[in-house]
C-alpha cells in the first residue's frame, strides 16, 4: 500500500506541486488548506508523514506542529518562506524533523521525504542533537562542535555532515549523498560529493571520527580507533 503524505499549505499551487511530484514517486497524497483541516485530516487518515507550511492564516504551522506532537511522533517537514533561521529553529525545537525554504525544488522535496521516511522505517527517529565521539551536531541551530570548539562550515558541508552523523558506520554511495544533500542528481556529477568530502575532512581534524573512502562505492563515517 502506498505511504500517505499529508501536505498542509494555504497556497493551492504549493499543494498541487507537492502532490504532483510525490504521487509520481508512488506516494498517496492528502491536502489541507489550513491548520484546522490538517488536524482533522490527520485524525482521519493517519499519514506516514506531514509536510507543513509555517505561515498560514488562523492556526499557523507552529501551532499545528505542537498539536500533532501531543498525539503522535509522525515525521514533520516544515516549509518556511523566510530565509533566516528563526522559523527553522522554532520549528525544529517544537519537534519538526526537517525544514525547507520556499520556493523549493520539488525534486529536493521528494528526496527529503524519502530520506526522512527511510530513517523512521529503520527505527531511528531523526534527532536535532547528535553526538558521535567528540563531535556534536545541533540541527536546530545548525552548529557543529569538536569538543567545545565551534566548526565553521558552509551550508552544503553542514548538510553533508548531517548525512554522515545520522548514519554512522553505514556506507553511503555518492548517489545517495547527492540525493540527500543536494536534493537531485547532478547528471552523474559525483565529483561534487568528492570535493565537499575533502573540505569536510579538513575541518574535522581533531575530531575522533573520520570519513572513510570506500573505493568504488562512496563513504562512511567511522569513529577513530
């Protein structure tokens, strides 16, 4: 049976776009135009995941997220039209699992949905704060530290680090990393992953972890022995 996704947004074009691309990938989609509809639909359909806009008239996305978290640990991906980190931090601290800024690439949206559902199906609910050895990553604040020293990471370097710390010891192909971090395929441009891994490795000097190259496959994060 197809997994059901609940898309909540007061803009019909956003609902239609998300539904179009998600249904192409085999998902079943229900849509709600406001917070009250979202709560009602959630109770009736029990979706596998919720895509939730922040700015809506009446009950906004933060209120909906808070209400859903009282009932269920369903994965929630929040959408925000603001480019700063305020909405993202608030949403993640309320229990959202990921966020995207509008306007978004619909293929990236699908990739994020798949990645989140894979982690839930694996029995590992995504966490906002993750620690591996002496490396700590706070997704909500987009901060990474080695012991107490803050790392300075570019946007994609941070997203790549998240992919590794959420899957410690697991082999990740270059194609998987492209899909998870960049949200779409670069027509075989796996060199993009290699370059970012090189940069990330240099910034992880001093951490008790390393990114191991798996020849012909990809990479995995391991704790230093």
